[in-house]
């Protein structure tokens, strides 16, 4: 009789298991300056060719093609922390975006006076037509005088990073700590044990108590209590015409966030912040419906920015839920019409040696000769999707895209073949 143990299946060691084949669409792409994707934001499927070029720049001199050409960014990257415990904003956002409604302008830099100063104005001017300006202050704090909240005068500063951590917003950590303490005191121990770990993770990433327009900032106060307010740090960067005041400091109900000041920025706009989240079908809750919202009233975003909620939308309507502007990644105020790439850019207050730092965009754009979509190569002119000016490294990166409608929907393998055979010609404007 055969040994019965021989009929019992034995586990196979993990390192002897056959390797699983990763589906092609899940494999990371090799770093490249060019990428071909399908886009459908215009209402019809299109092939989009995305191309990136990197330049160096100096004040008053033409941009020069950089020796090292950077590939298209495929992941979001955070800044280093400004201070311990403060979540950093984004230094890089994903660049392989097949459809945009205009040019995004991103500036990575600091307010940088020639000498220590209490307050100053910084800004970006483009082609003499577009301007985006902010008021910058040294450190300020909340105080109480005769029982009323006051803001202390700004202290001198030598450099102030133009990042969302220094703009209005963020979270009311003292309030959150008090709230969690009350929950712990009133929740049965076993129930608390079950949910504490999950709740802790949720509260780290994002939750309804954070300011939906900017979860990275400072000055967001939910409860009117002296012990929770006194000594709180105030924003260093504000819109000149939408300042935080003692009278606007306390929000009260977190669902009244839409009555608070707009945060101003120059860098990348968090995809999970308002209004971008609404353009993806995830609008934050509010107590009242503002018509129009402040961003629309100021002409910063289109009036139809929100087309519904992904959780209440019918399945057949989901493709129409994403707004065409959902891919815009610049700070509000820097969503521009398509630029020609030959404009003059003036950076005000960001270089101590040059209070008005002047640079010229390179004045060229790509033309793509795309094979495989028709009997003859299709000629596509690139539109400027992204201008990223990094004053720290003196690097300028431009991302263009050109789109065309294919006669037949191409497969992933077909797109990869097209990408390897595209001809790019840079043409002067």
C-alpha cells in the first residue's frame, strides 16, 4: 500500500513559485522625455504626445538648453519639511497629463529681500498681461489684549519660502487633540481599541477638520478659546485683497470653511485640495451652497468646475464627471491661456540681487511627426502645458503636448511602438 502522506499536497517554497507576469499597463515606464497616451477629456478619444525640455536661466540672459535633460515626472514628490511635524507640500506633480485647457505656470522660490524686512510684495508677471502677486510677512502670532484677539506685528525675515505651508489653512491641532481626548473619555475601551489605529491613519492623511483649500498651511482656527488660540502662528503669505483678520480667525463650524480666506501659492496645487478635488467628482461638504464660490467670482476657475459627486453619480455618467480642467496643477492665479513659449517673465522680490528678476522663455516649440496613425505620419504642433521655474536650481522645465484623433483606438503596444518612432523637431516661434 502506498504511503498516504505521499498523496497530501505539499506547499511549494515561495522562491520556487512561478513568477507572475505583470500586465503591461501596470509596468512602470522607463524614464523618458517623451510619452504617448490616450486622452478623452475633450469628449472624444485622442492620442496625446507629451514632451519635456529643460533649460538653464539667469537674470537678463536668454535661456539655454541644459546639459542634463530631465525625464517626465511619473510620481508626486513632497518637499522637505520646513519644520518638524508640519506636513510638506508638493515639490513635483505627475507630468504625464494628456489634456489641459491652458498653460500652468509654477514657480519654486522664496520671498528674498536684499536686507531683513517686516513685510514685502512678491509676484510673477508674464508677457505684461498676467500678474500674480502676494503680500509676505515675517513671523506673526495670535495674542489677546483686553479680552480680544489681536495679531502681533510681523518680525523681520531674510527669506520666506513661497510654499503652501506658509499660506493660510492647515489644521487646528489643539482642537483635534481636545476632540480626541473627549472621544477617548466617552468611548468604551474595547470599541476604542478597534478603531484607534484606523482613525489615527485617517487623521494623518486628510479629514474633514482640515482646511479643504490647503491642508498644509497655518492660521486655521476652529474653536474660540483663549488657551487654544494664544500664541498660534499666522500665515506669512496672503492675497493682498483677501487677508486674514482677527474677526475672520475663528471658523466655528468646519463646514463653513468656504467663508475663509483663499490661500495663495506659487508652487504646485495639491490634487486633493479644493477646487481640484471637486473637478474629480469629490467636492468637500459645506453647510451652505455659495453661488458663486469665491474662486469663480474672481475668475480663477470655470463656473462649472464641479459636475457632480462620484458617490451619487449614475455609473453611465461617470465619464462626464471629470472636468476638463482637472489636470491643471498650478496655483490659482497661474492657470493661464496657452502661452507661446516666447514670453518675458518678471519675478518680483524673489532674488536679493535682482528685485525684478527678468527671464525670457526660449521661444521655441516642438512639432511631432507621428507614424502609425494614418497611411502617412501625422504632423502635430505642441501646445505649452507647463512652465516650471525653479529659482533654487536656476532650471526651467517646459512640458508640451500635441493631440490628434486616431481613426482606430490604438492598443498599449501600438502606443509604445508609436512613441519609439516619433520624430520631434523644435521650431522657433
